[in-house]
C-alpha cells in the first residue's frame, strides 16, 4: 500500500504539479486547498504525512497544525516563507515535525519526505525485540515509540520522539546542534537554524524540566545539549 499524503496548498497549479511529481514517486496524494476543510480531513483520513502550507484560506497552517496535533499521529511537514525564522519556529511550536522553505525544488521536497517517513515505526524495525531505556521514573521505547514519566505517557510528535530518543540514547554525553541536525535531518548546523532549540524547549515543558534551570536536558554553553542520567525521580 502506497504512503498516503495530504497536500494542503491553495495554489492550484503548484499543488497539481507537486502531486504529479509525488505520484510518479509512488505516493498516493490528495489535495486540499482550504485550511478549515483540511483540519477535518486530516482527522478523518489520518494520512501518513501532511504537507501543510502556512498561508491558506479559511484557517492558516499554524491553526490547523495546533488543532489536529493532539489527535493526529502522522507526520506534519510545514511549508514556510523563505528566511522567516518566526514562521519556522512557530510551526515547530505548534507541533510540526519539520519545515521547509518555499519555493522548494521537488527533489528536495521528496528527500525531506523520505527522511521523515524513515523514522516511522514498522513491524520489522527491530525484529520484534524491545529496545528501551529507563532513567528513574522516565522510560522510553524505540519499538513502541512511547515515553513515560512517573507512569504517565508523554504526548510526543514524531520529531520530538526522535530527538528525545537520540538524546536519551547518548545520556551523559553532550550532543551539538550539528550532531543532532545531521542525525535527524541529514543537514549540518548553519548557525541560524533554531529548530533544535525550539524542540528542546517543547521537550522540557513535557518533561517538567525547569526552563530557567533545566536539569534533565541541560544546555552546555557553546557545545550543545546533554540528557542527564539522573534527576528523573
């Protein structure tokens, strides 16, 4: 069964061309031009991935993302204005898994989609063997892609889980932004990308980590981030 993509884009010609390209690469693509209609379709159809433009009639992409995120477990890739850091960070704050600046080359879009989909779990990912980590009251499983703290499940997006797993699997070691971006998105840190910082901020809130003095995911000034082996009780 082909991967199902919902393309939310109000530029009819752009949407048509993008859909044709993705269909040629073995994706099943549906197009939705309105934000308010997209919200209902995402929840009803539960596509594997949503490509979500920011500027839409009816309801903008940020509102759609924020509204569906609690009930949609697939991947959200937002299309943002070029060089608009605010748009990119806001999209991540609303629960998007990644963003890409417009205009975007089809091959770049395809590569980003494939990279995001590779992170989704499959039955054969780990041969049925559990792969999990535990630190005090914190538990995380790569197989079920779930995390919990004090036996309460933590609601995580795909991208948040990937980052949290990467940090936890290197507990006690500092990972730079370049390390994290290379592993998660296949790109280096250009000195401007704030996506990791935004995601870390969201994770800290969900892990009840003091944003002013974090002890669970620590900032090591000038070096990167460190997932603590302690402070989980």
